[in-house]
C-alpha cells in the first residue's frame, strides 16, 4: 500500500512556498492532506457493515456469468448482498448489477478481470448499488490505444458507492454520467494509462460525485470531467454545443493522494461548465496537478510536493487555469470563471522552478483573497454551488447548498530535521 503523503514529507530537502500571485511566502504550517483512513480492498469492514452485509448470496463459479446469476438469485430471494470468494473471475461480457445490491469481495484475493480488450466489467443497473473489497483489472496497464476496457460504469443511476477497491489497467476505471450520483472512497486506482483516455474517475453530463480519501497513481488523468455536450454539433456548426435540459456537472475531490504522471492529474475539459471543489489533496512527483479549462469552483488547502517531469519540453505547474478548446474545436459558453484559489502549499527542492498558479484567459480568479486584476469581469449569475456530504449508513449521498467557502481546513505543523532518502538529516537544512 502506498505510504500516506504526510508520512514521507521529509524525504528530500524542501523550500516551502504558498500559491500567492507573483510571490513566494514562507510558512511553518501546511494543510492536513491525503486520505483520512486506510485505503484499498484489504481493509477490514466495520462491525456495522458486517451486520449489514451478513448472509449474502455466494457466487458459484469464476466467470462474469456466475456473478450475474448470483445477482439475479439475490434479487429473487430479497437478499441485498452478493459475495465473491477469493479467486480469478474472468468476464467476457458486462454484468449489470440490480439496484439495491452490494457486491462484496474477499479483498485483493477477489480479482475480476477483463477477458478481451473491449470488455466492460460492471454497470450499475439501478439505484443504491455498492462495490466493495474487490480488485478489478482491465486489459492493459500500458498506454496502448487498443485497450477499451471499463471497470464500473454508472449512467443516470443514483447513490452508487465504490469503496475499498483496487482498479487498474482500464481505459475508464470508473465513469459517472447522465445525472448520476455517487461516491468513490478509500480506493487504490492506478495504472490506467491508455493514450487519449486513461481515466481513474470520469465525471460528465450532470453527474454529482464525491471522490474522497483515495490513492491515485500512474493514471493519464486521475479525474477528468465534462458537461453534457452534443458531440455531433461541430459537423453542423463548427463548435460544440451543450445539450439542453441537462443539469451542470458537479464534483468534489477531497483528501486524496496523487502521484506520477505527465498530464494534469485533475482536470475540467472545455465544456465542463459546472462546478468543482479540489481540497485537502496531496499531489506528489508529477508534472501538473490541477488543470481547469472551464467551470467555477474552489481549489483550497492542497499540497503540491516535489513536482517533476521526464519531458524536457514541459514545464512544471501546480495549478493552471485557462480557457481552451476541445481538440482544437471551440465549445459554446466555455470559460473558467469565479474560481477561488487559497491556502495551497508548494514544497519543492531548492532551485527547481515550478509555476504555482499559471493563469491564461479566465474571469474573476481570486488567489488567497485577492482578485487578479487582468481577470476582472462581470460576475455570472449562478446558483449556489452544491455541497456533497459523505454517504450515510443507508448509502445515500448528501446534497446540500454550499453556504460559504471561506472556512479553512485544519492545518498540520511540520517540524524537525529534514531527512534524505536514507532517513539521515540533510546537512545545512532546517526543519520546516
């Protein structure tokens, strides 16, 4: 299991800088970031969960068809859980999981694998579906464009929870669309690298999703988001238009750890005209942390540590906010706007250049409470940003209205000697 972000804070000599427009400011404290509990499929369930998922239907056989049969049996018998014992389950077709059903594995020993390059493993077939303690594996952990495998797809269904799972090797590890709601928590999502896609969590078309307390590593994009676009409109109009009548996408990315890749780890595509929150996350050993090309929201209390790249033509950047096109095609109404950036910390080896907050064309961008003059524009009329609350014991995501974004998250003091990779103090380096 990947070490927590704060447990490795002293590996190299660091200078502390905070994302303030045009200047570097020393700080003695950093925000508390990263997962707030154990992550992955081998975490033991709480006693209440054990009672809730007691007496499940057990899958007989090691195929997708066997899992499907167990799901159908559970619904027929009025049982709310299906248990997949340890073993290798090979899927040659997508399994639709009926509403109200939880799929429970035996941790990383329960492996669901895609048989072909285009196999999709699971789809939520109704509301209140849960996937927990499973390892899901796609066709390829490389950037191969032949990989078209999906892990878990959710379209229009409400309150899907994906927790304490491991997902790797997919084109889309998880995806939420068509005004779905869901939560992804305490998962290990890694090596989803397919060129052009390679998404850990994809959120689009009016979905509301809380992504919290996960570990992400080696994904092309750990989170990618969009709105509801008419993909055929460029052929008629030369630009993308939004589909009418679909609510705006909203997602919150809270207390996750993220590590290496060259593209931005968390992004909004041109067309993601909704809202977002990026808060309390640890970004480490990657080139580009957060890339915003549309929408409005909050980027607060994140730590960007030891950003680096293997590509000499790409600069390092913690946060970028700039208008963009979708594959060189304009998107109607696209503009990043009304974004608050505050309390983000950059920890870098001395002498390494990194852009803290890179700004392009955008409107009403506030950095640590100060409006960036060149972005000043009339404020757009918009409803209060949603507030997503973690799922309750019945598996329902809380959706409220965000009253304020000014309250800071807890901070953690970091003191003592700075250590090298061997655990020895770095000569001449002071504690932060």
